[in-house]
C-alpha cells in the first residue's frame, strides 16, 4: 500500500515539474515555477530514484536508515507544504496582470541605454572594488583553497570574507552591461567579472556559489532578452544544467580526485539538492508546536540576521543558526561525518529548506508558513514587468528557499537585493523626471496651439 502511494506521489511530482517548465515557457521567469522546480528536486526526485533504483539511494549513509514508512511520511508532508504554497499563491489571485499596452510599455522601458549603462557601470565598479579586498588578503597570506575546509578562511580573513557575497550582483551587472552594449570592451569587462566571481567562490569554498554564477547569468540574460517563447525553455534547461554540472564538479574536487563524476552527481542530487532525509529526521523530533533540535527557534532562524553583527566574544551565549544546530544532531546520528564536540567547530552543514525550517521553529503548525511564502511569490509575479532588476532576487529567494534556510539565503542574496533595489529606484526616478518633463512640454505646446487659435479667430477689422 505504501509503495503504491509512493508511486502516486512520484507521478504527482513529475506533473509538478512539467507544470513549472510549461509555466516558464508561457509566462517567463516567475516565482511559482521556481518553487515547483526546486520542490521537485528537493522531494520528488529522490523519491523517484528510490523507487526506480533503491540501491543508488540507500548506499548513501544519510538515507540508509529510511524505510518505506519514512519515505511515505516525507511524501505526505511535502505534498502538504506544496498544497499550502498553492493556497497562499491563489489567495491573492493567481492570474497575472495583463501586459501593458504598447504605449505604456514604451513609457516603462524607454530609459536611455546611456543612462542605464552609466549606473550599471558605476555599481559594477563598486562591487568589483569590494571583491578585491578579501581576494588580495587571501593571495597575500598564501591561503590554500580547499573546498572541504572553509573555516581557515573565515579565521584568517575575518569578516571581510562577507564582501565576497558581492560576486552575485557583479555577475548580474556584467551580463546586463554586455547585453545592452556588446563590444570588445564590455566583453572584456564580463570576462574579468566572471573570473573575479569564480575566484571569490573558490575562496568561500562553497559549492553553492559555483551553482549561482551560471544561474544568475542565465536568469539575467533571459530577463534582459526575452521572457517568453522557446528562448525561455532554453534558459530553463541551461539553469537546470547550471544547478547540476558545476556542483558535481565542485563535489569531485572536494573529494580531492578520489570520487568519480557519477558519484559526484549522486552526491549533488541526494545531498545538495535533496531535503528528503532532513525532512524525515525533523519529523521524528517534532511535535505539534516545537522541535527538540534547536533552542530559541525564532531567534535562531528567521531573526538571526538581526543578531549576526554582534561578535560572539561579547555575547558568549549567542544562539547558533538553526541549520547549524540541526546539522550538529543530524550528522551525529546519521551523517557521514562525525559530529564535533562543540558547535563552534561545525564545518560542513546539512541545509534545511522552507518546510524543515518551519517545522523546527513552530512544529507542525509551522507548515502554514508556506502559505505566507505563496502570498509573497504571488505578489511578486503579479507585478507588471517594469524592470527585471527587482525580480531576479525574488526568483532566487523562492527557488533556493526550497532547499536552503532563510538565514543562509539572506547571506547570499542581501548584496544582490541592495544593488537590484538601487537600480530599480534609479530607473524609476528617471522615468518620473522624464514623464514630468514631457508633461511640461505638452502643456506648453497646448498653450501655444491655444494662442494661435485665438489669433486666427480675430480678424483685426471692424465689423
């Protein structure tokens, strides 16, 4: 009976994936499709692989302990989370706004290329300048790049390593500049930007940034050139490859050449993208309103960014992030890496997504947080396509949030959100000033026409 239910769940997951891809083809990039595709990789694909080739899954230490009962529980909770997301998405109206008319579209997108180019070039210069400091400190101190041990970088470089998060807006700006004005100079700028972004990702020793670099480039190019038609399907396929190939290569390098590429792909699919085992483990430690795995749940998760700047030296009892506390217990029991004695020494982390984070914070009642996520996704999708800058961070937030915690996403996307907001505001203010000038000119023209009409109506001769 459980096996039949798992097959039905797998079929439903495939339908969700197809629906997401078709939604991208029809509507272009949108948050709903991003959630559907990421949800399939997080819960649907591992279940499908378990049914088709169980040995390929159960050989992983983090999945050996899962039987059909655990997989069925994961299917029930994952389906509930998806249904609640859809409920929140449809609560505010799932229909997209009608596209603007030709005249309104021209008024929206008619920002001169020269003005946009200057603003983007200025912000790109700032981002690359911020990247130079940690890169220079790494090279000057002779720090060896090891994708398996990131802590030495944090200790030797310090908080300046957070400046490396500006690699995401740098890639977005580099692609945007190249699309708007293709020349030898902009091509050189794009190549330099990508090289610095790859160097920053290597210093961070995080495979996720090797995934985000091509993903940001593809999303920016697609939003800049076309949002519909066959091109959108191509961009979606490239985005999926951008998720799998760089992460698999990074996984291979992390194993110092002892791992085959096929094993690396399995590690990416079952460890980096999948959240099935994390969800099953969380459900075993969760009651209706709380979880045994973390302390001070709301502070440790959704509001952790507020206490992040406070040094632990001044606050020894400062809570650890929810995903770090979760990793401590999970890896000690089922992980392939022995859990450290102290949380401070936790290196690799088992990430959690929207569903697991909601369960850790509020128990089973936290599943209703998915309704809020659906509302946010719908509000973003319903906005008229004024400018792509404000939407790219939200697409990534919804997609990555399905497999990464809120605090982890905020660390990655905070600089991208800031730069996107500045670009969006600058272009909008320019449009307002341009519209005001056009209205002033129109009023002057109307007055001139009115004056000429009065003069024509008066002959100057007595009746």
